[in-house]
C-alpha cells in the first residue's frame, strides 16, 4: 500500500499507539554557523510577592532555540547588571558577546511592569528599549513578545515566539484509546486540550485570525468536520456527508473551507461557503483528490491527486477551471503548504520508501529536499515564513520537528509521548 493511501486510510479507521502527554522540550539538532553571540542577563526582580515567571529565562530560551543566536551561560557572565549605567562593556567584549539584554520586573499589587534594553556590546550603545505592563497570567506571553522584538530588530525577520501550535496526540490505557487536539505556545508551554475523543481526531487547521480551529472528528464513528471557537469552546459541525469528510483548509478571508468529500463517489475537492452553507464542487475525477490548500491571495488551490498513477500536486483556480499538474520531480509529492508570501510550497516528497519535507519555488518549480527522515509529513509554515514545522517518526515514536527553508537550522520538539502528529502553526 502506498504512503498516500495509508494517509488516506487514517481518515477511515482508528489507530492506537501507547503514549503519555507532557510539555515538550526543544533540542537544536543543527544550528546556523553564523549564530550571533548574545547575553540575556537575568532580570532584576522587585516586589513582595515575587515573580511567577522568569522572564529573562524565557527570552534566553526563545533566542537560543531559534538557531540564530548563541546565548551565554549565566555562570559565565562577569556581572548581572540591570541598568545601563552598571554595564562594563569591556568585560562583555572580552567574552566575544555582540549583544546583551538587561531588564527589570517590578511587581505592584499583583500587576507587573516589565522593562528591557538591548545593547550593541562593541558600540556600547542601546539599540532598543521597551516598558510594558502585564498580569501574572500574561508574563510568559510578555516574555515571548520581548523575544519577538529582539529577534526582528537583529535579524530583520518577524519573530514567531508569541505564536501557537496545534497538534494531535494519541494515548491508550488498556483497551481505551484517547485522542486529543491540543494547542500550546510555540515552546510547548501552556498546553490546552481543545477536543478529546476515544475515536480519532485529525487535520487541525487554524482560521486566518487565529480564533478558531477546524478539524475532523470520528466521535460518532464516522468522519465529520467541526469548527471550534477557542475563546468559548463553542463548536459547530459543518460537514457530515456520507463517506469521507476530510482535510479542511480555510480561505484567506475566513469565509470558506476547502475540503475533501466522497459523497458523490470518489474523493473530490469542494468549497464550503460558511455563511450560506453552500457547496461548490471544484474537482471531478475518478482518482483520489484530497489535501487542498489555498494560496495566500485566495486565487488558487493546490491539492494532492493520484490521477496520474502516483500522488502529485495539482493547482486549480479557486473559482474552478482547468487543473494543472505542479510537481514532476520524485514519485510522490503530497500535503502542500503555502509560504505566507506565496512564493514557495512545502510538501511531503517521496522517493522509494523515504518521505521527506521539500520546498518548491513557485516561480522556477525547482524542488529542494530539506529534511533527511524516513517518514516526515504534515509540513506547516511559520507565520514569518522562515521555518517549517512537521511531524516525523523514529521507530514507534512520533514527534515534531522544525526546519529552516534552506535546511541549515533544525529543531526537534520532544514530548514524553509515542504519538504526536499533524502540527499546524497559528497565523
């Protein structure tokens, strides 16, 4: 059975894999050689009740795991200044530090004032400084926001530390299987269960505003597509036709879903208008057409089809029309994901029994394989377009990884679980 048909089969039957859930840790498996040395000095803390989150620790971890920065161990720091006047730049220059971050967290009746400054060590000058207010519950998010500001200032690219990821976990206790749709911060903290079922859950897809998630549930023993509002937990069943109801993908304006239905026979791509609840059939082929994804401008939809004998990517206008084949390199190309700028597509690229993540330039159609796993799948672009999150497997264990577009920076996101899959990065 081909990998493509195995993936399709997952949408039709249950699977069971023993696991237990815990917050993840992130390992840098390959970094950028030109990573910039930076010191994130522990922030001074003031207040009678203390601070529930070590803001500087979160910032240090964010910048370090990005692969773009090499952070200095606290034990190697010559001092721990919290004001500009206290910095002896020559001491930090001697350690080869390009940049340093200092800050203070001041507690005031349960509220927190967080301030930080970013310095160019060799110039002895402040590059950036901010002061922001935060509640106790928002301190970690505030820390991620600081990381985003620093990252963008020093790299010119928007940070993704404040973002969230969605993913599916599966566990088993005795004969009881439990599947969860979970979301967490990009570093794995603040994990929340959005949906839980003894039957499979799959295909999480974020709405463009990040407020809702569409997903497939088999809770009634057959496939149905739901949309759930994260803030309230309210959910609506939007597709429950006979046969396959799968692979939901939001239009850029949030008003439509592209999805796979087999209600008329073979699986085809449909567009569901969420306001009118009307369906438009986009493809009509006896082969398997599935895994639609919208281009960022909403003009086109790329999907997977085996109409040529092997799974390949095809493109069609979102208004309908002629379908054109996109991929010709390799005997398997599936599960497309557009970059935010629409210039690239990430995909699962197969040759023989190896399935890896590749990126295709939409202008030249050149394909670059950027991972070296045997069973890599479900690529999802970060909102800044610099990284791709994907699922992989080693033996019986499933885990998540992230890789830069050029393949030079790689991370492994490690859970205490044997089944983590189908990641999706929030907008």
